[in-house]
């Protein structure tokens, strides 16, 4: 149906973006009593005014049910919902907006493909491959479907610097492989995986690839056509958008092969007593009343990010992470996981301090207005590989600045002072 | 904000009491928090229903280790029944963050931690392991 | 865990509520150029300022990831998310807030129970019962699970006035019945089903009952303890709350028997290479980053409705529907489906006008600012029973008034004038 | 707002042309919109690749029936190729709600309907059935 023409990534990078001004778009930084050094954007990002206003405005002035009414409010609701889908399609450069499904989250999108696409076609002895750095959301659904179907879950190991060790992934492109599900950016290590190369090889062996773009799509240019992935998933809330909405992109032929996860209103053409006839894609996968305010907020976030420019965002976040890397490595006892500072990484840094528990680091930092995370970050398999149970993690967004890094440094030094022997 | 890192806690963190080998204990129970990988083992030695010795070992954050240490001090010498009562009171005190007085004054050091529900499990890990050892 | 003490329905009805003042809480009625006669609340309700402000305020000043951080923003996010769960638990008088799961929608909640509870325990020859008036969301998931498991989907027929014909439901409480899934209020007919009696009998035969409360929970007192249902589902957006969030209530023992539908972050305690260990209920069913703004908006809506009083809302909506019933029955050629005006019904009225297609009625009404629905309302089985393919539907909320009914009447008369022979 | 109920449409709704029995037709195709239960059957009779007769029957809303009636008038007498072209143009005109001119002037009556995407299927049901009959 609706064709998308503009290329998402075709805008030439302007010379510079005023990120200090951009920080002012985020009301939370003006609304905190204490200066907020928010370094947990990998968990969920903060929201700019334009996204918040879009949502409030939807409910205040335009709210109506989507796809179901003939009166003006309902018609404009349907239209703006579909326009939001087009915006997201453009954002990832999907050939058609029919290939973009609104889901509840990246997690739901992965579960949908695991149970609706992989489930019916996996046979005993088949293999699904993923990597040792996957988030539980891109691990557990595959674990379940493999167990249920008698298939094997295979794991691409990592090398010591947190990169995929493809050489050790024997059979990855073998004849038993039915799907490769892999993250574009690690939410713990910040590693950026060489997906082009992997998908290139996979496609020569006709192996579909699902890309978990939860940590990438708001942080670097992502183009499903140049990636040539079969599926891609992401969540709005990690890219300045609202809670409770995400997308699944799938090549049309793949989506046509996929059974819906949720059945219900809006996804069916004809209900018959024995069997029922599903609606076309993407409606088939959107059972229940569509999330209008979520879709509009998500599209507003995509527009906002697109306006800043993902090249610019990528550069900014890499600069911040590189600077933080340098500061942290200067502190005695600090171990940073993942790629070293000579390699490209995203704005995510995980670390530990010898003799100190990540909980204590995060708590003391929190008391000082520095919001970092401590835990396994929903990556227990990765923790097992690293031989640790948790890390502290600082994750940078383009709205962060050098002061946030200084505050992080002080918090770590403070931790050492308070808890040091 | 009230820092959770009171002097008493830091003292127990840096100088844990009754930490070490559990080989000589009568009963040992393990508590673990899979969400952060913390693990504490608590061992007891009883004589005529009195806790002669309470010891622990394991890994965890400062709050978790300090709590185990303080607990071992508070409960050594109590009867099993008394220790169980104290554990009940400790759990109740953590559930009701409005209540003022801690069950025993040494536990007042945990006052600020109660305002951080995410740390509750850190504090209670050893207590629940002890409860199981007493059961 | 968290016990809920206050009874949801214990507030004594005050003598009168000023519904004209209450209408002013809904900004959309001030923000439309044309007077908006919104009679489509059964599809989705409009939102009061307090709900919109709660959501915007969450993003502006309090936003943080739920259940995952140790810094103040994250801690307060977790706390307010759990407080919202408690509010919803109180709203339906659940014994414990652990028995309330946040889902994406009523639809997801039903799918979760169909695949996670019914799926593993249905055997060939078993039966699941529902009624002829069910919404597709409470029909299709059961159809699929029955087909997959070789079980039978059985349907309670309706009598001519759109009431359940329990006498004709032979075997409903029989030994093959594994579950009864039934709506409390029909979204087409406005029928209020006698659930107490059904559940009473079902429980004597140890048959669990799932209640679809999508059309009831915001419109009348609903108390899961006095109902004694095993499961209950609802969506926020139909009760003045935001899009994209709903609840599943389940008795603790039932939820403990339920396999999660979605796997991923936050719902697992320990990931192991073969099998994994789920977290406790309700977290087990909430894979992925929790929907903080949605939960807070949902709770604000529940508080708002609770403050008006559900007895009062019920009375108001019944009065409006009764008045509309009278006006419509006075128009030549109008057929109203469902209970007649001597019976209790909710604020939903479906009708047809002889010789006119519901599309045309809805379109002409829409052009005149009267928002009604035309179609099968996701109830094709019911349409088959009625021997029609669609109806026009006006659904009333407490914010409607007599003028809306007058406008509806004029729109119908206008339709007849424009399209009449 | 522009009402969709133009006089031309109402005339065709009230006085449908070429509506009735399809028994004598060469080919009959059915179009249905399961979402609203509308069903239109379109029949054609061709003579040397010219549409000698286009008829329909079925149930639907006024827009749907008027569209079938207008279509039957517009296409009778066209060659199969011409009719197919007209159908293409009609579909394109509905897809591009910005474009001004209708493929043929009698279709201008549908101008306002194009602003209502939910009614698109009502208008096009008969056209798509005809397209299939011509295929
Ligand atoms: C009776 C009934 N059940 C279930 C649903 C599904 O609700 P939702 O679309 O919010 O999941 C609806 C509304 O669409 C309904 O009216
Ligand atoms: C790499 C990765 N994949 C998937 C997810 C799941 O996203 P969500 O929780 O929004 O479904 C996350 C974040 O939690 C993530 O970091």
C-alpha cells in the first residue's frame, strides 16, 4: 500500500548541532530539585516537550478510536495513526509502511516472531542462533520455542573484548540454521555488531536474520534495506518516545508467513465457527484497539531524532562515551567491559570497581544525582561469560554533557571514600 | 536525602563479625538474590535451643554484608524462639516503612535503607536464610 | 505481598452528582470547533484533564525506568508503578495487588490466559464455553486454543431479546467444561449478564470463569471477590484512561498455574542454558520495560471514576440510554437490538433503520457532529445470530447529556430525509 | 464539511441503473467487504471485446450501490481494455486524494467520498469485482 519514498538517512550532516540547546527540550532537567545527571538512557530515555505535547494534545483535542468509525474524530484518528506508521517506516527506511507493525514493545515483537514465525516452522534438529550478549528479551523467547520444538539454541561466543567471535560460531551459516536473532548494539558493552557482514553471509545461505535494534535505532542511522534484515524490532521508550509501544519491521514475505500472537478485534476479516480469516498485514498483528496516542508520540520522537540527525547523535554519544572511558580508566581499580577506546562503540559503558559492589556504586551515585544502573541488565548469559554477577553501567544520550561525566567521576571517587577500607 | 551508609553499617562492612568458615556449624542455609547474584550462607550452632553461634559467609553489597554481620551479633545468645521473633519483627519493620522504632536499637542503622525498597532484599537476605536455618 | 484493604464499592452514593460540571473535565468538548456529540465511548472513551495531566507530568518530572534502578527517579518510578497497581487492585477489589497484572489491553490479557492457562491443560474432548455475544477478542483466542488442542468451543445461545439462554446451553456446567469465558456487558446490545449466578454454579462444579469486563469495569461497581471470578480483564482506554494498557486479574492460584505469554526482561529470576526460572507473580507476566506512564494514567482514571462513584455512573448511563431508547423507538422504521426498556441495560444501544445502511446513518450523523459507530463492532458471531451484517450503535458515557440524544435524533431524521425515497 | 451525499449519488442510489438479475451475463464476479457485510455481484456480457452490458446486484450502503450503478453506466460500451484503464484510473484517483480531476466527469460525484478513507472500500467494491470479471 503506502509507499515510502524519502530515504531516512539521506540528510547530509550539518556542521554542528547545539546540544546544550537540545538539552533544554527535555523538561525533566529543569524540573528536578537536584541537578539530574541521567546516565540510564539505555534503560529508558527521557522525553522532549514535543513528544509529551503530542500525546497530551492527542487526548485533549483529537482523540478517537482508530480504524473503526466514520465520523470526523475517528477518521482523523485512523489517518494520523497510519501517518505515524509511515513516519516510523521512513525512520528505518522500510520499503512500505505495511511492513511496520505497532507492538507493545521490542519484547512483544520478538515474542511474536518467535512464536508466530519460528514456532510453526522449527523442526527437531533445527537451530536458532543468537549471541552471548543478547538481552533476555532476545534470548528467552528463542529458548522456549527451541525447547518446545526440539530445536537447538546456539550461541555465538564473544572474545575477550566483547566482540562476536564468529570464527568460533561453527555452523552459524549451516544448513540447520533457521534464523539468526542478534542485537545491533549490546545494552551492556556498547559493542556495535557487524550486522552487514553477518546478514550478507546469512542471506547467501537463505537464513533470515532478526535484528534487535532496541539500543541502536535511536542512536545511529538504521536502514532495513541496506541492512537487508528480515525482521527488526525496537521500543519507543528507548528513543525519546512514550512507554508501551514498539515496532516490528518484517519483510512482507516474512510477515505473510507469520501467525499472529494476539487474536482479537481488528485483526480478522471474517469470523467463522471453525476457522477465521485474518485481515491483511499489518492489521493482522494488531489485535485490540490500536494505541493512537502511543503511535503519535512514537512518530513525534522519530521526527525529533530525525531532525537532530542520527549521524550527529551517534557522534555525540560516542564522544561522550569516549570521554567517560578515559576518565573512568584513570580511576584506580576500575574495569571497563567491552571494546576498548580505540574501537567504535555506542554510548554505553559498563564497569566495576575492585572491592566495591555495583549496588553500592549506584546507590551512592544516586544520592548525588547521578543516575546509573547496577545489575545484570537483563543479560545473565553475558554476565556468565564475563564471570561476574553484575556491573555498574553509565549510558549516554545526546542530551548528556561533560558535566555528567564529571559528576560520575566524583560519585565514583566518593564511593571509594565512603566504602574504602 | 538520608544516606543509607551510616557509620554503624560501614563499621560492620569493614569489620564483619562472625564471618568465616561454616564447617563447624550444625545447620547452614543459603540465601541468594538471582537478580544481583548475591549469595549469603548462614550457619548456626545451637545448644539446648539457644543460639550459641551464628556465622555467615558469602558475597554481596555493603548493605547485605553489614546486615549479616549485625544479625549475627543480634541473634547470638537468643533462644531459637526469640531469634524467630526478632526475624518476624525485622521483616514487619521493613514492610511498614512508616513505623518508627526498630525491633532492637542496633537495627536503627537500617532506618534509611527502608526508604529504598530495591535494597530491601539486600538487607533481608541473611535474615531469611537464618529463618530457614532455624525452621 | 501488598494487601488491599479498602473495599472498592463501599462508598455510599451521594444524593447527586453534577454531571454538567463533570463534562467540563473533558477538554475535547471544549476543543472541537463543532459541538461534539460523542456517542462512541464503548469503542474508546474520552479522557479527563486529570488523566492527561498525570501522563504529561510523569514524563515531565518523574520519568524513570521501573524496577531496575537504585537512584531516586528509578525508585520513585517503581514505587508509583506499584502504587498504580494497588489502585487498580482496589478498583476491582482484588484481595492482593499481586493478583493484578498490567497488560497491553483486555485483548492481550485474554490471549495470555488462552495460551498460558488453557493451552497447557486442555485435552482433546474438553470444552471451553463462551457466549454468542462475545467480542472477537474474547472469541478468537479460544477458537485457536481449542482447535490447537482438539477441544471444543461451545457457545451459550441468546434468546430473542439478546439475553443468555442458559437453558439451551446444555453441558455448560458439565464435566468436560474447563473454562467459561464471558462478557459482563455486551458491547453491542448493552445486555448485562447474570454473572453472579453463572459463576456461582460454575464454582460448584469447579469450573473457572474468565470475565471480560472491558465494557463494565468503568461503568458499574465491579468486585472480583463478590463475583468470585477466576480471571477478569479490562482496558484503560475504555474507562477514561490511556491507550496501550490494560489489566488481567487472576486468583493467585490460577496465576500460579499460568505460563507467561511474553518472555523477556524483568520476568525472569535466573536464566539458565536449558531452562529458566520465572520471577514471582505478577512480574512473571510483565516481560519488557513496564509502562510507567500508562499505569499512572490508568490509576488516575480509576481514581477519577471512583470519585464520581460507579453507582452514580451506572445510574446516569442507564438514564441516558433509557431516554435514547424512548426517543429512537419513536422513530418510524427503527429496530433496537437487545433488552427492551423495561430491563436493566448498560449505556449501549444498537439499532438499524429499515431501508438504510448503518454506514450511511453513521456518516450523516458524523457530518453533524454526532459520533456513532456502524459495523459489526467486532461481534460477527452476534451479527450472525441477529441475522444482520451490521448495526448503528450509540454508546453513552456519564459525560453525555440530553442534548446528545436530541442531536442523535435529528441526525437520524436527517438521514431519513436525505436518503429517504 | 462537504457532504458525501451529492445529488448524483442519491439519484443513483434511489434509481439504480443496470441493477438486477445476472443470469444472462457471461461472467459474474462477487466483491465483499467482510468488515461491513456488504456484497456486490457484478456481471458482464461482452461482444467482440466490447462491454455490451454491465449489471450488478447485492446489498451495501448508498455509496456502494450508487458506485455500482454509476460504474455500470460508465463502462457499458467500452472495450475491455478501456474499462480496465478506467478502473486503474479510478483506483489511482482514490489513492491520491490530492489529485483534482476524476477520470471521467460523472465520477466527480465521488470527490467528497475520497476524503473519507473508511468509505473507500464502499466505493471501490463494485469496481474491483468488475476488474476481476474482466480479467
Ligand atoms: C466486550 C469487549 N471485550 C474486549 C474488548 C477488547 O478491548 P481492547 O481492544 O482494548 O483490547 C472490547 C473492545 O474493543 C470489548 O468491547
Ligand atoms: C538490547 C535490548 N533488547 C531488547 C530490549 C527490550 O526492550 P523493551 O523492554 O522495551 O521491550 C532491551 C531493553 O530493555 C534491550 O536493551
